[in-house]
């Protein structure tokens, strides 16, 4: 059996990623992440295979003990069927266990918590969505995060040149 380095494993993992919501990590502190399946139609799956999705405007709501992805844009392919009227921003059902939904519902009813889509990826041929339980950042928090990222980058450069 061959050992796989962390870099190789990360590249293999990234090949399954369809889209990442980078804005979510900038705007929110992510407290916890959950994995949810998506209920999609055929033309949506074809669009996802081509990497056509925008998660930045999307968010997750819980209504009647069910989780829904609202505002995510999946534009249809030009070769979509003529008898299907695609709605790119329709509300899509998320597939979660009841206990996960109950936990998320309890957490979002606390002040300041929200659910944001973080990443959409393939897992064993199925589309999965990583959802983050998040708390909004203030402007000074965003500045502090930026400072930390810059310092980490600078530290890596210094270590690289010394070795």
C-alpha cells in the first residue's frame, strides 16, 4: 500500500469540489459545519457537472422541520430541454436527519446565528452541500482576520527563505 502525502490527498479532494463560497468565511465566524444532500432535477445536475453554480447569494432556512437552500443560482445549460422551464434560483430541499435539523433550528433561534452554504462537492456520485452554522463578523473582526492571514503568509515566506 502506497502512502499518500497531505498535498496529494488535498488535490484529490479538491477535484470533487464544484463551488466554494469564499465570501461566507469572510463575512461570518463558522462555528460548526454539517453535510447535507441536495434534491435536484436533471438539468441542475448537468449544470453542476459543468461547474455552473453561484453560492454567494445563497442561504439556508428551516421551515416546517425541513431545510431549504434559498438564493443559490444554478444557470441552465444552453442545451437544456425545450419542454422544461428551468428556474435558476428556485428553492432546493436539503436532505438532513431530523436530529440535525432540530439542532440547527435550536441554534439559529439564538441571537446572531445563521446558516450559510460553504461548499458544494461530489461524494460518491452525489452532490453534497457543506453548511456552516455561522455568526456574523463585525468590521473590526474582519480586519483582525486579514491581519492574521497576512502575518501567516509573511511567516511562511520568512521560514521558506531561511531553509
